[in-house]
C-alpha cells in the first residue's frame, strides 16, 4: 500500500465540495499530476489501467526539462502506480466506479477521490490540479435553499447531497375564508388578506436573511401555484435573481416527495442553463475570428500557446503525433518534426492536448455529448494564429 510520511492522503466519496476547495486553494507548483481512471473489475481492465498510466508517465518524464522535475514526476508516478496496484488487488476498499488521484511531491500532497461515476482515463501534468472531470461529476449534487410556503405556514430547507437541513419553520394563525356576503364579508376578507400579507412578509424576511448568508446558493420556491406567484413580490430584487425555480406543489404531500420534485426540477433547469451558457461559449470558440475548431486547427493553436479555453467533447478520441524534442503536436505523423526536425512518436491527442493547454495557462472545459459538438474539440483563442 502507499506508505510515505511525506504525503497527505485523503480518500473521499461524493460529494467533495471541501476537497475541490482544498485542491483549488493549492498554490501553483510544477509538476502536479492529475490522473483519472475508470476502475474496472476484471483483469483485462486492470492491465489496461497499468499500461495507460505507465505509458503516460514515460511521456511525462521525457517531456520534463529539468532533472529535478523528472525526479518529482517519477516520485508522484510511483505513488500513483502503487495506489493503483492496491486498488487492483483489493488492498483498499473499492466501492467506486471511478477514481481521481492528485499527486505533488513538492507540496507533499496525495489526494484520492472516489466517484460513483466512472471517469475517462486522463493523465495531466501541470502546475495545478486538473479538476474539470471532478467538477462535472460534483455538479450533479446541487445545494438548494428551498422555501415551502402557503398562506399559513412555511418551511425553509437546505437541500443537497442526499441531506435535508431545516433552516426555519414559520406558522401564523390566519383565519380561513368563508362565503357569506355583505359588508361583513368584505371586512372579514380584508382582515384575512392582512394576515396573509403579514405571514408572507415574515417568511420573506427569513428567506432573505438565509439567502444573504450564502448568495451563491440557488433558491427554489414551492407551494400552491397562486402563492408561489404572489410570494415573489415580497422578496427583494437580489433574492428574486437567485430564484431558479417556482414549483407548484401541494404541501400536503410527503416531504420526501416534495424534496424529490424540487431537486428534479432544479437539476433539469440547471442542466439547461449550463448547456445554454456552454453553447454561447462554443459559438465564440467556433467563430472563425475568435476560435479554432477541429483537431488540426486546435493542435496548431496549442503549438503556438494561443488557446485561452479548450472545449473537449466527452466522446472525443484521436491519434496524432508528438515531437520528443519540442513537444509540438499534429495529426498526420511525419517522418520528423516539421518545427525542429526532432523525433516524433504516435500519441493519444486528447490527454496530450489537455496537458499542453493547462501548461500554457489555458483552461479546459468538458462538453457533454448532448451538445453534439461535431468537431470533437474546439478552442477560444487569445489571438489568431
């Protein structure tokens, strides 16, 4: 098993908001290894994992410019391989379908994160952890501030990661309406309306205080349709802007059923909002004046360190070449590197491209298959190449 007093070893299961925050807070330090694996349950997949990690590690050692960097990469690689063997031989508990390993010997860091979803095999060497695949999985575990409100009561809950945390519960003695006529009915109706108004103001005040504590938290309002529509008017504009779903629902239903409907509705809306934002970004990346599209164009831009943000489809897979001397890349394998006349070798474009973009200070975003990016890969450029 991995055993080193120099390493901080953390193995966690979803959700991993704290782990992401810890990894994001680490200062840039080269080299930093990020390895994502789909941990299968048979000998064939186990051997495939070994071959993948060892092959990528050889490339990383070859690319390292300084002896000190090679030593650090070698140390981190040995820890990754040792942990992989522990997984394969069941010397560590294995309930996950995917595993992400983050190693940086210079910072004495070794993080292991298990996922219920498998990861696509990825090996990245940069000056910081590559977190996009992990963030993509984490985004499936939302945190929501849900306000369940009607004319007499309200419950405010924080929902997320399979937990329900009550934040506030409010009940007011509001008289029930009746159907008698005349002036007495009008006076009675005004009194009921005043009581409902007071109740909604009290609920809105509580929701505003809770929402202001964590402004990034999405807000969902659920209850009878007329109440949900009217209640928004009691909220300040800053809270209204955080409301992502208004869900008509009977509060007489079981809490578990209501929470399930809230989360399902929120996730559908969140997926659509994310897709719309990603579509907008892709429009820029696919623009002839601002981006590059297709493997050949994107690799050319990567060779010139011109990529600001790389977009990679989840099903993108391509082979190409990489120069062992200057690390340039291309699609059709030449006899020698056209840039430095160095030796070239066949390589998996996906992993090498991600590593190259991150090393040049660019960002990487995964594109879900649902967006059907036909080019497989695209990039928003810092400047035209």
